[in-house]
């Protein structure tokens, strides 16, 4: 019998595991390059890549500007200054995270429709631990860091992580100046994104150098120059979208936790907390996390993973319920700004050519086509090599590309999800390079021609070279090259490598962090704010409307600078315009009023019947909204304002002229009964069209959504019957319908005159409005924005009336309105308390036996078994029993492949048939999703599982036959070589 004993192989010659499954290790080192190379080499390369990416980002974010004692400005960020301060000074002392604010839009629900975590984090960093408590807390924290360093600091990466955690904890303990606290939170999301991506890859069990390359590939995303307001990149963050980048960074960490949890069955509580935190930081971040969660689940659906995801998702929903449920419940009171759908699909998803960014400084940098090609190659590589995390990224990119095309025009602006597509593309491209390098290194390892260190360097080589090239080409427009400089032509770079291109992100950061105090118009702005404070002291506190003009207001740091009047004046002078346009149903009427009182208005909301400067008409609408002050600076607006009797000039500040608006009390009696219009209480368009028509009409009764039975009533149907011109207006524009309704109202709305009451002793604070009347029964108009949380004592109501105010009918001479917690808020808080309890008790819910549907990461497992069996049979260690067992498992796998691929083909046929019969377009989202989602599902299963499984089973069957021939030859006394010929 021929000796078939395999020769011994030294450690230096140990080959790479040919078919390691890096996406599903039983430990973080199984199936990684760490099995065949010295960990110190891997650790060093990983540390260089992650630390290098982070330090490059840190330098580009210019930390020297983070700690200046200025008030941040620039774009939306200049108005975001208001939010944490109001939370700190008003809401938190009243034990509230959400509530009411009279500062903007004639009052609006603060933080009900905008995420709370970013502002809360700024407050925490700002306040810290007051007084002497910070000293022992700092000592305890330093001791804890040293202990962790000694016990857990086994690698440079861990040591860096420990010190980073300690620094962040220290920042939360020590009080920090408000402006500095805001700047630190603004940059935090971007600064920690490389580390978050590395953590996600490490938790997902990606093989070296996969986690490190994910960290590097966050850089092209952060420094992307193709867009500036959609979210995620540096320019968007400096435009005010810092909550987006912060939430996205949390979501990236969450992805690794989910991938790990689906593998081990652990970490449900941590995953639930992270996705809830991501969503409470920015709602879009939760969208991204949910899509990737389902993509990861699709790679390995089974009873266990489905139950794990269900428990985790339910727990996350409970944790976030205190904010999400009231948001959803009151969504009809959201304002729709009418963002236009982006329809340049090829430009957005492929080459970003032409005027995709709508700004001259927005360019296709980095070149998206290159990364899309790498990502497509990566999808194939991930399918062949069974990389679950990579397959999930590929599916995520496909889903967001499809959603970008199919989302209808509406509140959700489709370009807001494009950054998720870009991030998935960048990460997939980087991971593809890493896996190709590993593949090459594994091929060389089978020849035994490389040492372990050589194979490690060969595997990491493409990533190291690619990272160096990527950073150099990003550093050029960032002006961050070591020893880089300008030549006489004004080009930046190194000799032979120069450019005139510039990434504006760092410049925007400098502008924003230099603050209002560093803006060219600071002197005039400070004078203007001080004057308004004096006006409030002399003439009383109240709302203000300021003339809009980009040039003058922009000189203050941002055109939104006057929005901070309540911040600078301690709430005395409110601003009709605020940052959160969608958060108040009063917003459309503000922009209509702004257009009437500005020479060059913004007209930010689409499809409204705007008029040109008309101070006489505007003065009446100032009274309607209870605006006490009007401030103008243009010659045209000032001249018109001086000619209006209702406007009294009371002060000036530089170019600004301040007028006091007569008869603009916050609580006034009505001399007519409102008209209840049935069918408009649902909100949205049903409310907006008739109430904007009321705004445009002259001297007509208030339109109400509800009211007492003795108020006059009408409906849209009745008005169409009485006014033939209204019929068929559904075929024309919304503005035409509003104008036609406004012309019809004097004839259609019954005017029932009543004797007005006398109103006195009006008192207003953040959460209450009270007044007295001389008799009961007659309606009183409260010029504060309506919201369901308002309740009244001593009266009936409040009833919602046009434009978005309240009417109460006194039943007592003393009437008080209070903004409290609604039933849905109390129920939501209760659910979140249950969720907090679930974080501690969810482990009691144990998942029993598992039944897998399929696993995109294990189709090649049979090949491993077959190849290893051939070697074992050749060595005489295995025989016919093992060969028969392999054959049975191959039969089971083939049956599963047939069933799953058949289902996938049927799903594709459903999509093809639906496309032929229904031909859904982008404007019919539900039908389009119903048609295309089965095809996407079927294609994903075929690409990532079906086709590779078919190939693998065929190869396994062949290997089993070879093993059988070898076994027969060995038994008969022949040679293994002869059996394999």
C-alpha cells in the first residue's frame, strides 16, 4: 500500500485557509488573516490605516477653531444656536424634553417634530457637573481610564480607544462654554465616523484588512464635493446638518452590532439602544439602519435571526416611542415645504455631471463612476467569497438607488437619501479592494512561496496603496498635503501634482466657528439686537417680523441671524421666522407675510400665491398674526412702512427701522362668528388651500375646522355648487385654486355679526395664556398657533381657525389656556419606560431551536468539506461512511437550491409581468414598490446565493466522486494519484 502521509509544513509555510468565511466567524479571529500572520503586523497596519484616516480628518477639521469663545453661525447652524439653549433654560427645568415655544412662528411645538438628542448632547457638554462635583468625577474618570489601560490595553488600537472614551467622558463631566460645546458636538459625528466604520467591520467579523479599509472609505464620503445640503458630508454638516452626520455615525456602529448579533444571538439590547439613539438623533439615520438590518437579515434568514430581529426592533420601538409616536400622531400638522423631486437619476447615481448640484462649486469629486464600478465588482466578489456584510452593503446601495428613483414628490425629498447610496457605494468599493487583495494572497499561499509576513503584506498591499492614493487626491483640494504649497499660477500641491480645485468644507468650518462675532456685519448686527432689547423694555415684549434680504442678513454670518432675537433678548422679542420650517403649520402664512413686507423675499415654500412688497396689506396681516414689531432696512420697505397708519416708527439701528404695529394684541374679541368648513380638519392640503384662500380674501369671517353647533357651516362641495368657477379647479395649479377660492369667499361665507366682549389682563408665558372677559358666550381669538396639546379652562375649545390660530368661547370671565401633555404623549412615555425595563429583562426571552431558510454565507461550506475529504481519504483517514454522508448533505443542499432558486425566478417573473401590464412610474410609489420589490428580492437571492450555490453543489458532487474513486483505489492497494487521473 502506498504511503500517503502528508508532509509536515512549518509555521512559515502554513497556507492561507482557501475558503475561510470571514463574515461568520465563531470568534473575531477565525477565518481572518490573523490565523496565518502575526497579529502584530495586522495590528500595525490596521492602526496606521484607522489612525491615519482619523488624523487626516482631524487636521482637515481644523481643531484650532473648535475652542474659540464665539457663537457658531453659517447657514442653518446659525439658527440651531437657539434650540439647545431653549431646552436648557425652559424645557428641562420644567422636566420636559418636548414642549411649546412662543419664540418662532407665533408659537410652535418645540422638539415635537425635530430630533432631541443633538440639542440634549450640547446641553450635557455645556453644563457638565456643576461646581465641585466635576473634580472628584474627573479624578474617578482618570483612575478608570488608567485601570482600563492596564487591564484591557493589549494593543495600540485598544489603547487609543480607551483614551478616546476617557476624553469624551471627561468632556461630559467638565462644564464647557456654550459655543464651544456646540462646536464639539457639530464635529463629533464626522470625527468618529472612521472609528465607527472600523468598529462595524470588526464587530461583523470582517477579515483583515476589511475593518481598516472601511475606516478609510469614510473619507471620500465625508469630503464628497458633489452636494452641500443633503446630509452626511462636511459641507452639509457645516450647512447645519450636523444631526444627520451624528446619527449616521451611530447607525454605522449599529450595523456591526447587528451583524454580530445575527451571528451569535447576543446584543439585542445594545442594538436596540443604538438604533433608537440613531433615530432620535436624526430620523433619516434610522431609515439607513433599518434598510441595512433587513439586508443583513436577508443574508441568513432563520427562525433564530428573525426572532432576534423582531425582539430587537420591538425593544428599539419602545425606547423611541416617547418621541416617535407623538410625531406620527400629529403628522397632519407638519408643514410641507413642497420640495421638488430630483429627477436627474443618472447624474445622481452615476456621474454627477452637468448641474446636478445646482451650484458651480459642486463637482463630481471623488469621481463616483470609479467607486460604482468597484462596488459592482465587489458585489460579485462578495457573492463568490460569501461575505455577508459586503452583500448587505451591495443590497443597501441597490435599495436606496431604487428608492431615490421611485419616491414620489412629497414631504420626503428624495435627495435626502442619496448620501446613504453614496456611503454604501464607498464602503463596498473599499471592501472589494480588500477582498481582492486577500484573494490574491490566498492564491500565492497555496504555492508556499511566501512567508507569513509576506502574505500579510500582499493581502494588505492593494488597500495600503489605494488608501495612500485616495488620501493624496483628497488632500489636494483640501490644501492638506504635507509640504504642499502654491506656485506662481496659484496652483496648490507638489511639483508635478497640482490643482486649482478647492474643497470649501474647511472654509465653511472656519466661517461658522469664527462665529457671529467674527462676521463682517457683527457691529451692525449687535447694534440691531441691542436696540430690539431696548425696544422690548420700553414698548413691551412681543413677536417681530423682519425684512428678508440675503446680502445684508448674510453679512451677519447667515441670512437666518435675526431668528436668534429670542436667544439674544432672553425670549422678549420673538421672531416670526424660525429654523424648523416643517415643524409649524403657521409657516406658509409667515412666508406670505414676508413677501408682502420685503423688497427681496425668500419665498422659500413652493406653490403659494405670493405678492410683491405691499406694506399696507402686510400691516393687516401683521395684526392677524399678533406681530408687535416690524423691522425693515430697504429704502422701498421703509418708505412704504412710514406711509401706513397702523405702523408707528419707534426706533432705528443702523439701516434698520423699527415699527410698532397697532391693534396687534395676542387675545382679541371677534365681532363675527367663524364659519366651520367640513372636511378640512385632516390637515395637509385640505387645510392649507382654504385657509390660504382666506388669507388672500378681504374682510371675510374666519374659517374654522370645528366649532359649536350654532356657528355657520359649509363645505367644499357646497361651495362648488354655489360657485361654478370652483368646479374643475382640481385640474389646475394649487395657486389658481387658492386665488379662485379667495375671490369666492365674500359670497360663500355667511357673516353672522355678534357683539364683541371686552378682553383684559392678558398674561402669557411659555406654556400658558390667560385673560379675562366682561361676559361669557362670545368667541375670542387667541393669536397663538394651534396645536392639540392646548387645553382651556373657563371656556370651550380651543378651536382651530385660519390661518392657524385658536378661538375659545368663554364660559367664565377668567379663561386660561395651558399647553400640557396629551394622552398620546403620556402613553408614549409609558411605552418608553417599558422599553427601558426591557433593556434589562429582554435576556429572559430565549430563542429555542433554529430552522434556517438559507444562508448566503455558507453556500461554499460543502466545497470545503469535499476538498478536505479528498485529502483525508488520500491519507487513509476517512472512508466510505464520510463519503456517503457528504453525498446525503449535497442532496439536501440541491433540493434547497431548487426550491429557493425557483422562488427567486417566480419573484422575477412577477416583476417582469407587472412591469409589462402596469408599467408603474415614479409618481405611483406603492404600485412601483409592489412591482419592483419581488424582482429585487429574487435578483438578490439568485446573485448572492442561487448561482454560487449551484456551482458549489456541482463542484461538491464532483469532489465526492473523486473521493470515492480514491477510496476505492486505496482499498484495492492502488495510489491516490492514479484515482484522480
